[in-house]
């Protein structure tokens, strides 16, 4: 039931009560009276976001008018007529679920609108943010790690939900969106003067240079009890039905469910796998193998011709029972390769600046991709790679053909393949190719590889609600993708993505594990808290013959 009086909107559902003052959510409580939001009426309700994080408020602005109109007993609209733009916040009730639905839209005569931002402030200080950020965090809303951060869906914000929980009681509220259209969006943390506010962005597809509006997403709010698993299960059930994921469960190869140990960045070395076979069950061990092609690592993509020495190794490793996953790439390619002529007009371009997205190295330093057409074609030694938009059917055909040829050259000795940079899917300046976003394109790309030759087990970089649909393994980064840093030890503490995606795809560790030191033990703890398969990284025969304390710990976990 929705009631409106003097700009105040009161929403009472079967589960919760919320109050909005001229669009600002100022009060939220469950039916027992437990309050989760107490915000000031003067706080902002809706913002326009331009490039460069330039924001324009629509409620708190000079010469602005805010009006509220009740349209039914389950819907009211808040209309913002401001000096620098206009907007609408539609507030409605879902009587079946008890959700409160918020649909913001912003418009402006000024071009370059990127997003409609919905802020939520006044959070109870006991609430922690439990969100699918880098496989899951459970952090106080005001934690310094979250200060003034924007997490882009789905590369960093890996599913469209955020849970705010009092860890002492297991109760709280949550926000989610039921998006099946691959809409661009972001989750913002550490906002406002308090550093505890959050916000949700509904983005327009690029190019945004001439864009004057943003919106199109509905944000759902509801309360919960019984721990974070309660709302996460609701979201998972919706996700499974929305994307028909029961069918995907049936596609998974049986052996993928039995894996108890993974080795990331494994050496293609007979001595190493012989030593490993003495310590672990090869039939339950997955090897991620980056060095297997006749070229240097990350060069000459999309040529996946195996090295003759690797074929000998692969035959030996398979004879022992190991599951082998050679490292390929999903969208990165070497612009010196002949295939580049066919796809060069479909390179990733960053949405705000238009710069090319890709890769380049100067020794161990990342230098990005050149913006010179000439430099693109003469710097193979610097591992220069551009990213091809996966919405392009031609690229998906090229990639599938190259991997299929490679499987033939490997004498079909493996039924697994790893696709790098599958997490690199963004809202782009060239957002749509073949009327398809990079999000949808990546999903179709992975599915095309998954279904080769009657079915492959696909591994990918990262794990989110798009990539997990057709992957069996996700090689996951820890928070921020940037190795060890002060505060990393506060991350983890939740197995959210394993809970959401584990029926289809399982996490393996990316890096940071190996040496018997404090940093490696922190990384190992976080991966365990994320529910990852026990993973060794870059292990050698010598290190297996005389394992350190951490290696022994991982092997013991795998044997349980």
C-alpha cells in the first residue's frame, strides 16, 4: 500500500515499511520495527552522472521543483524539474514479493549523460555490505577499502545484488535488479560525507557524446532475516529461471564436479606432474597450462598451435589421469596477425575517453595499448594486444575455428580449455556490435567454445553471473585485482559467489599462493573463505618433493 501526503510517500508491504521525502528514502524498517535506514530529508534523491564522475543533483538545486503524484495504491511518481536537468523516480510495490521497486530516470539538454544515480544514505552503522565484489566481501559500509569506489557490473560487481546485513542478528535489507537485457550498471560505495552511503547507477550504452538521458533499470528493496543466504537464494532462484540454467547444469562434464585440487599456471613439465601424482589424485586434479603453444605467452593470438614438446607432455599427463586445461584467450589478439584485418574496426574503446583498451608490456611494466595504427602492427615483442568486441559474430567464428584446429593438433587429448580475460566485459564507446553488448557477446562466445566437439569444460578469468553460465571453472582474482595491499586481510569472510554460481562453475585461485609467508597465507585464507577449490600456483617438482608448510596445507585440504 502506498500513501502520499505533502510530498511524503509511505510504502507498507507485507514485509517492510519505507518512507520517502520528496524522493529521498528517509526510513526503512521491517515489520518487527527493526530500522535499517534513518536518513535526513535534505539528502539527495537522484543525480545525473556525466563522464569524469561529474554529477548533478536534481533535488537539492537552485530553482528546482519537486512534485509527487500518486497514480494508484501501489505506485507513485516523484518528478524533478531542476535548473540543470530533469528526472523521475517511480516508486511501486510488488505485492507478491513485498519488494519496493524504484525506477529512476534522468534527462538533460546537456549532452554526455552516462547514468542515472540512485543514492541510499543513512544506513544503520551495524550494517555490513555483503556483495559479489571479487567473489564476495563482508565489510562495514564505512570501511576504507570501500571509500568512494565504483564497481562496474559484471567485471567487478559480479551479480546485480547487494546485501546489507547486521552480522550479529543475520538480518538486514537488500537491493537487487532483475535484469535479463544485459543493461550496463554500477554499484558505488563509500559515498557522502559519512563515507557509508551507497548508490546504484543505471548507465546508458556508449557512445554517450550525444546522449541526454539514462535509466531503464528497476532497483528492488526488501528486508530479510536468517542470514545473507536468504536473499542470495532468492536471487539465485530467479537467476536460474531467468537464464534457463537447469539446462546448463546438464551440460557439465561429470569429472568437473570431482575436482579436489587445481594447479594454476602449471609447468608443462613431466617431472612436475610425476611429483604431483605422488601427492594428489590425478583424476581429481585440474592443470591450468599457460605454456603450451609454439609461441611466447600472450603473443600471436589467435594462433593456438601446440608446441611439439607440449604434445609429448600432454600425452604423459593424461596417461597419469590429470585433467589438462591449456590457456587460450577470449577477446585479446595480436594486431600483427592476419585476422586483424577483418576485425580491426571492432576494437574495444573506453566509454568516456574513446581510448583503445588492450594490453602492452615494457619488461614487467604494463604500458597499455598503442593509439598509433603503425605502433599496433610492430610491437609484438611488447605483447601488444587489442580486445575485439565479442558481439562480432565473425570474431566468435575465428576463435572457435582456431580452438577447434588446436584440439585436432592435440589429438583430442583434452576436453578442457581456458579462456583468458573473460571478465573484461564493459559498457563501451562502441557498446553495441550486431545489436549486442560485450556482456551478451561474451556469453555467446563462451557458449560457442563450451559446445565444441560435443562439450568442453571451459575455464575463464574471474567469475560473474554472465561468464559462469557457460564455464566450469573461474580463475578468480582477490579484491581489486592488485595483489597484496594493506587491508586485503579484511576481505573474504563470505562464500557469496560460490553460493550463487557453484552449481555451474567453481572457483580456482589466480595467484598469490606459494611461498610460506604471511602474504600467501592471507591469500589462501581468502580463497578458502570464498569456497575455492584448493589451488597450488606455479608449483615445481622440487617444491612438491619438499613441500613447504603452505603447500602441505593445500594438499591436505585436497585430500579431505
